[in-house]
């Protein structure tokens, strides 16, 4: 079955500390992985996708097929990074639909 | 408009009422999705349209849920005889096509009392 697991509901760090938001997936084919972010009172928006291999707002994520993981990392957290982060899995159909994890709230304290 | 627009933003329905939620996708976007997001959960896929064709409705939880997109633009998600477990945020999203970036609306918050 296709599934995305985000084991942490809440991650709280101090400003300037490194951040790692965990994401594991279950998928038998060739996955497409995404990170979406939802800032307070804003809509869900794409943060990054693994195929583009780019860094957005200092965040990076590497697809590890051996560990079936796609953890999101940032070396130095900023207060404006506080938001809800969702890992999502795609590529399973010809529709492009996404399967989301339950989300992790990142709280960056001053 | 600049983004995916949904209405109403908030809806309170009495149990047993029918509700209709509207989605205006980004102009020219072929693909349209509906997701349901319960409190504390991630969005869950409901249904997908490519233009006016509903190609995937595997996520609709029961036959009380119905979606349409008759002219390939605006879409309506209808829930008949609402029940308390239908309380959730209903998200609409659109994209230019399969594999392209999916843009989400702000959601319609449905509370069934």
C-alpha cells in the first residue's frame, strides 16, 4: 500500500539550530516525493520536490530509496520557518494525485 | 484570479442537510483535485478531473459525495445528508497537467452540527 509517515507531530527548536523533519514512504514503484508547507492562515503551497533537487528557503531534501525516506533539512532554523509541513507521495497514477503524511508542526523559538 | 478560489470559506450545516462547495481553479488549469482534511490530519484525496472528465473518484467516502465539473472549469463538490464525520476542511487544487505543480485553494471549512 502507498503510505507516507511523518513520525513527529511537533518539532520545536531554537532559532539558529538545525532542523530535520522526518518522512518515510511506502511505495513499490518509482516515487515522486514532495514537501508542502502551510504557514499560519495561508494556503498549502509547494516547498520543494525531489526531482528538481533545488534548495528553497534554505531547505533541502534527499530521496533515499534504500531507507525509503525523504527527510527535510535546514542547517539554521529561522522564526519565519514556523509552519505545518507535509510530506507527499506522487507518481502512482496517471492523475498526479498526492498522498500526504499527517504533517509536522515546526515551531522555531527565538 | 491569481489562485484557486473556494467558496464558501466556512459552512455550518445541520446534520442531514445537503451542502455544495464551489471551486474556481486557476484559469487554464486542466487538472482539478478535491481533498478532505480532517482536524489534525493530512489532506486525503477524494477525486480528480481532467477537464470535464472525472477520471478518478476512488477517494469519495460514500455515495453521499458527488463532484462535477461540467464545463471543465468550475467544480462543485456536493455532500448529501451531511453527517458529523463529514466535518473537515475541503481543499480544491489545480494544475496545468499531470506531473506539474499542484496549487491549492484556501479550503472550505465544513462543520456539521
